[in-house]
C-alpha cells in the first residue's frame, strides 16, 4: 500500500532526478538567479540549502562532500563567496517568486534566486 509515501519524482528516474538537481543547482550557484518550473524549484530548495549550509563551515570534510555533487569551480564559489555571505543567517537562502505561466504548455513558472 502507498500510505504516506508521496514524493515528487518529476517524471524521471532517480539518477535523472539527481542529475537534474545538480545541474539546476550549478546554474543557480553560477548565475544566482534562474527561471524554472515550480515543481523543480520546490524539489531543488532543500537540496541546495543543505549544500549552502555545508559550505558555511568551510573545512576539508565539507569540501569533499560538496565535490561529490558539484564541479570544483562551483564548490570554490560556494565556499569562498556564497558560504561567507550567509554566516549570520540561520537558513532560508533561496527565494521562490511566482511569475506568469509558460506560454507553450501553461506550466507554472518561478524565479528562483539567492537571497542577498
């Protein structure tokens, strides 16, 4: 039975979901603002907030953990720029702003950005 087993799989297998989250997170870290669908943004938020919380610590262990998910260029930006920016903030590093639906398929779109 399916009791209490609701999860959002984004119509992808687990490996495809992980790859999607990593690529969206990488784009967001590099550009600090992306447009995506609401479902993907809601799925990305906890993944990226955990990564930013790890980057705040700035030690070898967290760097190795981040390197499992991201390229060295992105890890360096996380540890050197984004992590120190949020040292005094207890959480909530991302902002989701709803915008007009996509014209082609009427999907709910959002602007996902890092809080300044």
